[in-house]
C-alpha cells in the first residue's frame, strides 16, 4: 500500500462560479455572515485573524475598480496574503494561455483564485487546472455571482426584506452578466425580476431564467427597486448598432427624476455613465444606493472568502455546462 493510499481523500473543493452553485440556504448564510462582519468594520482595528496564513490570488484579464479593490481589501481585512495579477504586464502579453497561467499559479498552492475574464467559462477552466477554490468575478456576458450577492445584501439591509421584492432591471440586458446573475439570485430568495429595455437589448428566451420582460419603461413604476445597467460598448462588435443613438436611448430608457416615484430605490453596479442610462440628479439623490452597494461589496466578498475557507464542504462538482 502506498503513502497516497494511506492518506484520507481530500475534501472536494467548493467554488463560486455561478449563482447556480448556491441554494437559498447558502445565500442566506453568506448574507448573515456579511451582516456580522459589518460590525467588525466599525472598530478602530478592522483586521480580523480569520484567514491568517491563507493566500488569495486575484487574476484579472479585464479592467476593474470596485471588484478588484474590494476583493483585495476583503482578503487583507481577514489577514490573508494577497497577490493581484493583471493580464497587462504579465506573460499573457507574450501569448501565454489561460491554462498555462492557471498551472503556474497552481504551483504556488494558493487557497483561492478570483478570476475576471472576457471569455465565458474561463473560471471553470481555472478550477479544472488548479486545486484552489475559484471565484468568478465576471466571465464575459455570462455570470457575476458576487455582484448579485452584494446587491441582495444591499436590498435586504436598506429595505428590510428580500421575499416579495419587485426589482426592475433596465438597460443593456443582452451584454450584462450582472443581469443574468441577479435574476437567478432574486429567484432564489423569493423576489421578482422584470427586465426592461429596447427589443434589441433583451436576449431571446431570457424569460426561462424566471423573469418577466417588457419594452415599456412605464412598467418600472410598480417596482420597489430600479436597477440600472450601462450600455456595454466593449462587448459590442465593430459596426453593431443596437440603438439608433445614445441620445434616443436616453430619451426612451434613461432613468431621470420623472421616472422614479417616491419610495423607490435606485441601484447601479457601476461604472455609471451619467447622462446616458442615469441622470445625475438621480445618481446623487437620496434614492440612489450606489455607495451602499460599494460598501456591501467589501463585506459580502469578505463573507464569501470566509465561507469558502471555513464552512464544511459538501459534494458540489464543477459544472460541466455553462448555459
């Protein structure tokens, strides 16, 4: 009998690659942990020893401010060692494949790798070739699960509930990984999602995710939350015209003061294009929760790292499909 046969099998690695990796109990546990961690940020010394000796790697192939900064700070607040690697200035510039980059990072034995990549499925590939817990920080226009969780946390903390909330998601749904993850997350917690936008920016068959769809901006009037998406020009091909002009888009679907009723709150995942999808008077109003979302991003990502590295694993194999 070999030494490897004598050793007990390693527990399965858990990942957060998609909202489909979670059930309602998982979401509630993460949000409850985030709420508890919020209290730690009120102390003079904000650092916790929870993940001391652990290593968290941020692997970002796309530009980011909020996601990268909050993940790096979240790891540091939990006393983990961190390393951030951007594609620019790395061996990626020399043609190195994602697989080889993943194998290189795996040799350093990190505990968590956080991946943002323009290609759908990239985090699944990293999970296949490393022994780390992998967190999807955005893959193409597919998924952005940590954004959805921080949005749920923001809604729950501000509005006091998630069950029964009506959330209108307005704008460029076609190219939005945020919208897809948020629709699935809202369904898990008993909230309702309505997608609103021009027909060219509403994906065919997206109702299958469990949401309603409308091209009438007036339908946002009944929503508790108006969630505004930006026009994602970086995901549009050369010469593609999904709207006649940004000026016309703003006139028909831009969120200005006249489209926000009393009692509604407005959210935006950032970065905001003021004057296009959202009027500055709305972005700077008391109804806007954009700053709350940024604060939620830190504690929710702390909670995710804590959850992956301290909560007992269950059988949850990496998804074969990414539909």
